[in-house]
C-alpha cells in the first residue's frame, strides 16, 4: 500500500470538522473504536484503535481486505517519498521550502521567493540563507556527478579558477 494514494481518514482532520467524534464509529459496516490519551499540555487527544491490531493511530487506511480499515503498519504502508532516490528526496525538500514561501514554478534555479507578508525579516533571512546554502551544495553535488568527479575536487577546480 502506498499511503499517499490510499483512501484514508485522519482523526485530527475529522476532529476539526465535527464537534465530537463518538467512542465507537460504525462505518461501512465496520466498527471502529477510538480512545483518548492525555497531552503534556493538560488536554486530551483522540485516536483510532486499528481494527486489525488495536494499536493507537491517527490515520486509518482503507485496504479493503480482512478488516476494511487498518493502520499503516498492518497495511504495510509506505510513503511515495520512500520511493524517491536520495537525490530526488533532497530536491523535493529544497522545493518544499520554496513552495512554503509561495513559489509556484521554476524550481531551485528561479530567484528565491520574496518574504511573505507577516513573516519577520530575521526569520525570513535565516531560512533564506540556509536554503540557498543547501541549494548550492545540491547543485555542486549534481554538477560534480555530471562531471564524474567528487564535489571536493570540483570545489578545488572552482577555487583555482578564481585566481
Ligand atoms: Zn494495525
């Protein structure tokens, strides 16, 4: 099962839509039980009990065999990102930071997106600085791989060419 592509119910999202989630839910002919735990801040939090293993979980997935719904572990669930190569995952992470700032296209070669309204300049500058550094490292690694040399060697070549 690929979690991202499987029908699922996130109890945290349901909790935002309804006043109260009953202790026991009858859904599609199946009985799904919930439970509560306390939080560090004196509140309490509701969970599903996986119909298959009784483990507490926030999200149940519709696998449609045995019990219809189950937790990620019972469903053998993996995330799409786990199928990405380390290279892709690194790039996705960099793009996620830019998307967070409202960038819609252009990838990491586009100018870094401007500071969103309401974000403190200090915070923006800090994130921007870290992001640009990680992007540069990524591009250097990429270029080095393309040239079939180590990043260290490439950096030495670039440093020399500045003389
Ligand atoms: Zn389970």
